[in-house]
């Protein structure tokens, strides 16, 4: 049951990111399901990769937020009126 949940989540994520119909996501989900069912080590590897990806994305978001907070504000350019002669 856990394998089906992981396969479904992985499949929908792949389909969402690729922007295609979902065949690629379904294939990815099936492969992940087979690996998880047949090999506990495979489950650990897939789980570890997923956790590492989440931590990496979280670090990127925090770095972007820190950069936004420390950035100096940009002064707006003054608008000049076009003078017609």
C-alpha cells in the first residue's frame, strides 16, 4: 500500500513538472513501486533522494529570501515629461 502511495505521488509530480499527459509519470511511478517492493535498499535510496531533494529546495528558498532581505532598494527613475514644441 505504501508503494502505491509513493508511486502515485511520484507519478503525479513527474507529470506535473514535465507538462505532458502523464505517461512518463505513470512509468516513473511503476518503476519506483517495483524498486520499493523488491528491495528495501532501493526504498532507502529512493527515500533518501527524495529527502535530499526537499532539503535542497528548502535551502534554495531560504537563500533567496535572505538575498531579498539584504538587497539594497533600487531608487525609481524620475519620469521626465516629453515636451512638445
